[in-house]
């Protein structure tokens, strides 16, 4: 695995160095007063940059509302250390607020066993990281398993199964939101519930495509993170959410916040116009996910059928 990021502009190299520093420092603080051996002796074994900044095809157009995120895989020495709330929340918050870091930083945290299990199964998400990823930090002697190829027949079967399972769920969320949008009694309450269901529809759409394409989704309800991972695999998904204007971006933020605030905060407000625009975006996302998933499945079909005849 590469360890250099010389292909990146100096500002991005500096941002990644700062993000890595914060992650390491805050992990050290989170484990410093522990008494349990697994926690006291806990280690960050690797921090790996993956996605567009690792491959070199990132987009940096903030004036058009589009800027690729940094995606980081953190590999730790114990399963309990993957708990975001306990060990990584403060670091994420500090990175988000750090004026020296101008881009969104997304993290996923797994053990080496998790990663190597995915590699030995040939799961595309992990194989892509092993092939394209760049180690920003690593302990000596910590190695990734040799990736094993996933057969096209297995990939075809898994992708078909995921699409059949998840696409109808998107339709249920959209149908529920439409019913709530049609209610005229207690409109504020029904609008909040509609916003939550539209969030769930969008989340499920991204999960659907990520499972079809990569056999992996992070343990996250963060719509922006899921959108970033899915769009990294299929740029055509970008068109589902307009983002050129402040109004476009505000509406996406309303959808993103709905997962928590629409359920738990009476101060969360959203207009019928905003909901209709969000619903239109999610419907377009749903249709794009279906088309992209079917295209991917069809690309696997010939090889899968050849293998099945052998």
C-alpha cells in the first residue's frame, strides 16, 4: 500500500496531516485513563485515505456546490474501539470545526479482522481500498490480507438480492411521506414526519446502491456521508440532488437533519414547498439508483451465466 500523497496539492496534504493529528491525539485522550486492558492498550493500527483523493479523481468546485470529501478508514486493535460515540465523536467534532481543514472528513472505524474478512471474501469495497488506498499512518507489522477475487456469479447473486430487498423499502418510505404530505390536520406534525420518512427513503436509496455495488455500508445515518460514498462509486447520482444554489443546499441540510430533529425537536420547521422539492429529489434518486443498480447487475450477468454453465 502506498504511503505518499504527493499527487495532492499542498493545502490538501496539510489538511490530511492535521486531520490525522487530531484523530491520533483525541484517541490517545479517550484511552488514556482506562483500566480495562483492551482499552488501555488500544492502538490505532492504520489510518487509510480512500476514495477520490486516493485515486486522484477528486472534484474541488465549492463555487458550484460540489467538493469531494476526504474518506478515512481507521483500523483499531479491538472491536470496542470502533464505537464512534465513545472514542471518535470529539475528534470528528474538532475536525469539523478546525479552520485549517476546509473539506468534510468522513471516517469509518473497523478492526483488522473486519477488514481482512472482507478482503478474503473479495468484497469490492475492501478490495478497492486495498488497491487504491494510501496509508496516512500505520504501525509496523500490521498487514492487510491478500484480496481474494469475488466471482462474478457471487457478485451477481448478491447484487440482485440487495436490489430486490432494498428498492421496495424506498417505495414504502416515499409512499408514507406522500400520505403525510396530503394531511391537512395538524400540518406541522405531519410535515415533520414526512421529512423523517423522506430522509429514510434517501438513506435507503444510498444503502441500496452501496450494497449492490460494494457489499458494504457504514454504520451511519449521516445522509451527506452516505451520499458522498455512493456518488464516489456512481457520479450519475450527483444529479439527483441540486446543489448549485443556497436554496438547494439548505433543502439537503433540512433532509439530513430530519433523521434526528424531525423526530425529537419541536423547533424543526419545514415548509410544504421544501418538502415537495426534497421529495422530487428523492424520487429522482430512487429512479437513478434503480437504473444504476440494474446496469451494474447486467454487467455481471454474462460472466455469472458462463460460470453457472461450467
